[in-house]
């Protein structure tokens, strides 16, 4: 078969030539993606799916129309659904979307687009579709793999005569990461926090993480300088060095094309003075972030409205389903009937995009103000408020704006319900949750709301209230989070707390033990990468593993006039991203880099008008990135310090408190 092959970018096998694409790597200066303000990795990924994959398959159908069936596997379903909806696919000519693992109706008159993970299981499932040449599942087929396909798998296809006669396209898409929002991605590896720590990290896990980061860099057209956390394990360094090796190989192959001018203009110059930097961390760099209640709209909703657990007190006020990113609630219609409604929380929801990184109180005020302004300006809203039916002009104007009105009011109604549900969930816990959250802030910051350093004796006294005197008022989840936070921030806490009887269930005790076994609660280095070890004596300051400068930051923030007691803790990731591109950069004794001798010079980029030199920062957390960290990085990206920098953040998974406790549960299933 003849296949579309990019010069210098293919690997040849018997029968097949596989094209490896990542958009067009060899860019001309005028073809660079717009980054900076308004930069969206999600839009870039979406366009690659629509143009490089779907359009290529539908436009090449000779005599069969522009329609195709799309076939996905379990892995690619998550990837595709994170950035495209069914409506987007229908518009591009995809008539049906099916999963390869399930029985399907035979459609021999329709061509098929297969988007699969490069595994033997998926390839064999594809072969089964054409096992009987007289009853094929589809007509011609276009095969796209999410990442680089091995020679073995290509030969497996090439040696199947029933398949090879139908293949029109065979490509590596280099898209095997999952989008969370416009500048945030993850790998779908929910169990990394327990499976990879304390180590050593298994080679297959390294290969998978590196493969996903390679695909990210390919999609962003970046060959970054890589910085990594020097931790007690070698997770970050191993991922960093293997990623650098893979990227060097890929860019070398792409550079060996018939376009030496573009190669010299882009690749050689970028490697001499890289335009991007990738920071690789593991979960031990900030153990408090996954445990502390965060009052950002998105983080809080995914915390208190996640009703996956039996007996969750918050389900009645509305339920958020994290895997589907939907909020379900009930409402009463005009006739008084009760109805259920589901709201998708995605990039198409402008209200969600505007307010999800705001603190809940601020988001609610701004949302109410926006609704009032819309009601006063929209013609349909005015009409419903009392415009006379005889006013023909007003009626026409209202009808013209009816679709926009219905769509907006649906969004406003959904977010009004969700913010209200968050407040109801907090109110249901009463003052006890507020006290727990204040204690969390003291533990995570090392100082109280007045900015005074807290002592271990004081913390033990406060904890004792919930361990003994008010045990019935505290849920098991809240207590486990408190204890894990205390053990993460104060040294030698294990012997003093866990071995005592605090009316903890065996399941809760095992969750705590399992978290301690990961050692992510320990400092990245016993020599004090981020931490100054304390002996935990009852009269000593309980700053535990917080460095002195971090404690001072929290002290200053607590003593500001507009300081809020429950908002004092700020995850470390936002600060690291800022330091990464600052004049001083990250300290070499705490962070390594590959290649060793390259320097990321932000000031030079800022002064350079060449858009090819606009700097990009990517931060990745092995073990999972939290929603509170995504919020702080997003806020940092909007600051003056990063005004000219594209910022992308990602992790093994999106690590919410519920997800963390689920995977810590003994016998928790894969993908919990």
C-alpha cells in the first residue's frame, strides 16, 4: 500500500511506511502557534485531532462520501473525550463512535478511523474485525496510534492479508496525554502515588511517563531544557534523563530532513539557548497540597461534592462526578415537578473557565453580578420582565436573542446551583469543619492566623480534641487527612499518634500506614532540600519540614490586613514556576538539569522579537498534581512576572483528596 509519508519523518517496514506527526515540526517563522496571552494547549490538541487525523481520513474517502466510523480503545477514549465532544466529531463526518473491546454492528459500506494505543491487545482486536474476508467489519481503514508504534506491531499488521489490503493510512499521532483544561494535562495514572513510591520506579512506568511527555513536547513543538528535583528517590532524575535522550533522538531524526535551512534556524539555535524549560517534580516536594481543604471554586467542588463514597453527607445537595467532569443536580420546573440535570464542566463553559480558579466567595459574588448585568442588558430577559406584547420591535429582538439567552441562563442556573451546593455542604458540617480547616492551615503553614509560629504541644492539644473529645463530630475522612497532614509536617509523629487507640477503623489505619510507606511525607532529601528537620519536641516550633524562608512567607501573608484565616496556605508549585524563569532561578543544590551546561535565559527572550523565542514553562509532578496547584500556577501565569511566558502544568493524574484516599484503600482497584 502507498501511504502519506513526511520526508525524513517516517520509518519503513515491510509493506508499511509509518508517518510520525506532531503537527508540522519544521516550522517556518510565520507558522508558529500563537502562545502567551490566550495560549491554549487544548485548542492545539483539538485542532490536531480534527485536521491531522479526522479530516485526513474523511477527505481521502473516494466514492464513499466524507463519513467514517471511529473506533477507540479504553486508553484512547479518555484521551479523545478530554478535548472533543460527540458534536465536534459529527461535524467532521464521524457518524458513529465505538469501542474496539465491545461487539459492534458490521458496517462494510463505511470506512473506519481507528485511534488506538500501540499495544498488542488493540492490534489483535483490530485484526479480529477483518478475520472473515467475506464479512469485514468496515470498508477501508485509517489507523492512528496514540504514540510511537513498535516494529513488532507494524509487522503484525503487515503480515495479515485481510488487514493490509484495506489500510489507507497508518500514523503515529503522538497524542497520548489527557487534557484537563486549556493549559493542564495528566497521564491518567491514578495509582502512581502508591505504586511508584518509595521506589525504585519500575522501568515500564518510566517508559510510559516519558512517552507521554515526549508527545506533549512534540505537540508543543518544544525541545526543552529539563530541570528536576533532587530527591531521596531517583524518580525525577530518571524521567528527566530518559526524556532528554528520547527528545534528542526525535529531533535529530526530524532534523535529518531535506530542509536543512529550517533545521539550522530552529533546532540548532534552540538547543544552544533553549526556548523552553520543563520542571519535573515528585509528590514529596509539597506533601501538604493534596490534603489541605482548598477554597478555590474548582478544588472545593471536587472535594466536597464528590459523592463517590457511601454515606457521603454532601450527595443530597448535588453530586460532582470527577471522571465525567459533570455536576448533577435536581431542580423544580414551572409546574413544580422535580427534574434532574447534568452540567458538563469543560472549556466550552465560559462561566466555569472564568471563575473556577477564584475563591468560592469571590466566584459567587462575581457570578451574581454577571447574572444581574446579563438580565439588565439581554433583550429576552427584558421581554420576560414585562415588555408589552404589542411592542413588535422588542419581541423581534427578544426572539433573535432567544438561543443565547437559553444557553446562558442554563449555565448561570447550573453554576448558581453548584456554588449553592458547595455552601450547603460546608454549612452541613457547621463550625467543626471551619476549626478543622484552621488547624490544617496552621499545620501546613507552620504559623497561626496571627503569624505566630505554632508549637508541637499546641498542635497535639488541638488534634486531641478531634481524636478523643469530639471524635463523633469528625468524619473518618477528615480525621485521616488531619493525621496525614500532621505526619507530613512534623517529624517523628508516627510513633506518637498512629500506635495509640483513636477509635480509627482498621481501614483508616491502613490508609495512613500505606501513605507512610510511600515516604512522600518525608523531605526530598534528609540534607534539607526543602526542609529543616526538627526533633518534634513539644515546646519547639512545629515548622517540621518547612524551610525557614517558606515560614516567613506564610508569616508575612498572615499579617497582611486582608489575610483570610482559611486561605493562608498556598501550594509551592506556583512559587517554583515563578523562580524557574526569574533572574536567580532554582538553586542548583536542590535541582539538577539536563543537558548539564545549557542555560535558560528569560531576559534575552523578553527582548527578542522573534516569536520562535517566546519562552515556555512546563511543570510536571510524578504522583499527581492537585487542583489547588493548578490554581496557583494559573494565577502565577497571569502575573506580571510571567506575562511573556507560556505556562503548562501536568502530573501523573489530577490528585484530589478523594482520589488519594481511594487509592490508599487496601485492595483499591486499578483506576480507583
